[in-house]
């Protein structure tokens, strides 16, 4: 026996069932959650460039502005923001909500590669293009210590072994090494000896 036959033979039962369904629908509607600001993650691409020793004005004029002009040609851009500080340039590109993150990242990489010829030749490394989440934050923090290795060896292990291995995990956007130590050299030059004739000793 089908529902339609029961409804025809017993109209009162069909009416009561309809009323019950409507009542439960009204009760359920009152418990529905409403969010004025839904959680939406727009596609965001970041471009980071390191140029040690350069001040903020040099970073702005020689790195940030050429990259921004090149990235402006990518379709679907909603907003571009940048910051230039001593030794580093960071550009954040926000795309429309319907844009594909992978396609947007590839388009930005192509424009950045074309603009590299306009950048200073002695920058530390080529600009790094990475996908970023608007609400991204550190999820896991791992401390690396050793009783047999010094801080430089631990840093080398974390950078060349741990970081490269963890970046291959699906869903991992970026891995940052905090408290990183690198080899550095500091020179004190004596101007008098430098200007004196003959071989110079510093």
C-alpha cells in the first residue's frame, strides 16, 4: 500500500501527518544557527624576497615595486598589499573567492619569474611564492635539541632534513624555523691602513 493510497482513503490521517511535518519544520527552523560573518578563506598568495644589507627604501624601489607592477597583470586579483623592511620584502596578493588557488599561484610564479631580470643581481635568493591561508597560524611547534651536536649542526639538520621532509606532507603550507643560526663574518677595517700604499693589513 502506497502513501498516496493511504492519503486518499484516510484524509484525516494525511492532514495530521502534514501538520506534524510543518510543526517539526517550524521548531527546527528556530534552532538553526545564523552567522553574520561566515568563515570564508579567500585564495591568498604571498611573495617573499630577502636582500640582506638593504634598507627599506632600497627594498621598496628595487624589489617591491617591480614585483607589484608585474603581479598586477594577473587576472582575478582583488587586493595587493606589501611591506618593505630592512632586508626583506613581502607582498600579499588576495584573489576573488571563485579563483582557483593552484592556478593563481602558477600565474603569480610566472609573473615573478619574468620580473626577476629587473631585480638586483646580488639578492640572497629568488623570490619565494607560497600559498597562504587568511587565518593560517602555526599548528604544530617542534623543538629540536641535541646533546652531541652544536647549534649550527642542529640548524643544518632542521633545515636540510626535517624541513624538506615535512614540506612533502599533503596539506602543509609552509614550515618556519625559529631561532635559526647561520654563519656570519664581521670585518673591522682600518681606514688609515686601507689608504696607505703597499699591501694592506686589516
